[in-house]
C-alpha cells in the first residue's frame, strides 16, 4: 500500500470517512443513511482511477477493517457487478412502475437499450442465471459469470481507451459551472476531478 490517509470520521451523511490510495487507485469510504429504508447507515467504498469508477456496498465489519478490505480488493481487482446490476434493475423498475414501460422524454435509442436489458433480465431471472451474477459476482472460473465479467471489463477498457478525455472534460464542465469559474481551466487546476463522479456514485441506491 503506497499511501494511506485518514480523515476524521464525519458525522454528517455522504461525507468521506476514510481514504486509501494504492498506486493509481483511490479508495474512499462513504457513510450515508440507507437509500432504501433510511433507518441505518449504509457504507459505500468508491474506487476511482482516471475516469474509471466502481462502487461497492460494504458491511460495517469491512469498514472497521478497511485496510484489509481494500488490500484484498486491490489484489483481486474485483468488478462492481452487483452495483451495476442493481442500478440497471432499479432503472427498469422505475420505468415500469405503472405496469408498462413509460419513459417520456427519453431518447428512443435509450429506451430500446433499457428495454432490451429488461427482456434479458426477465429471461435470465426465470432460468436462475441472474441470481448467479449476484451470488458469484466475481467468479471468473465459471463460464457464465466470467462472460458477464468480460462484458463489464470490455466496456470499462473501451471507455478508458477512447472517451476518457471527453469524460474528464465533461466533469470539468460540471466542476467549472459549480465553482463559477471557466470550466476546463478550473478543472485542470484541480488535481482531483472525482468530486462529481463521487456525488453521482453516492446517490446510487445500493
Ligand atoms: Zn436499509
């Protein structure tokens, strides 16, 4: 582990509790009231590296042993399969809340994308395969879960290889607007561009 920084535990929600850097990855622990029931704290570990962002819902026990959790995570380089699936399922459910697909204002291509995902989810849910992605989220020894992982990794590599600069420029726009400064320049001066990404991530309902 190259570098470990500890922030004083924050009592308010959605604040960074702890930050651990390993090589070019930054791992940050957030605690916020559970998005589903609001009756307890939920912990999220957000791993960033360049434009790559992964979110892992972690237990209280893992929070207490965060060094060990992050070391293990870094060694396995686990993919946040569960977060990605939950995010997709939540969106599908949201758009079908009235019993039929409803997405006013959404671009047709996006509707088709989500609806195709919905049909695949339905099929894989019926034959029990979907459950395996949750239960064995990072198993690359199993052909089915490994195929899913490969899809996630290929998408990640695509984004890092081609539009990473554009992604950063986009965040720079957001940061610049928020700060009321010229956009790109503001972001270039700020070494940590991950604020907006983290804000997006901590609002994920996981
Ligand atoms: Zn809850």
